[in-house]
């Protein structure tokens, strides 16, 4: 768990990073998060944390639970085997 209020994220098709306000307690580096962007809700990967940023304007909406999703998918695929 981090005490920072800014997360630095990177979108899948971009090398550029973006800063977002974060108030969620369980976000760590390499987590995927849903962020509120000018293009709507998008998924990005957390690559760093900051205590301040003049670029952060929008917020992290929620953490993506990738592990639970993978378990659900494995369970579904097991039914087809």
C-alpha cells in the first residue's frame, strides 16, 4: 500500500506517462487501473508514484482485479475441455 496521492500510469499503446490523482489504498506498481480520461474510461498500468504533480487533473476510478479475471477465464475454459 502506498501513501502517495498521485499515480503515474502508462497506456498499452504509448510510451508516454500520465499523472492521476489516487485515493484508493490498494494500488501498487504494475497494477492495472481504470482512469477517467478525456476519451472516457480507460485501463492503464501503474508505473510509479508521486507525492505531487501539476499535471494530474483526473482520478483513478478503480483497481482492475486481473487475478480474479484470470481465474474466471480458466474456469470457463476448463468447462470446454
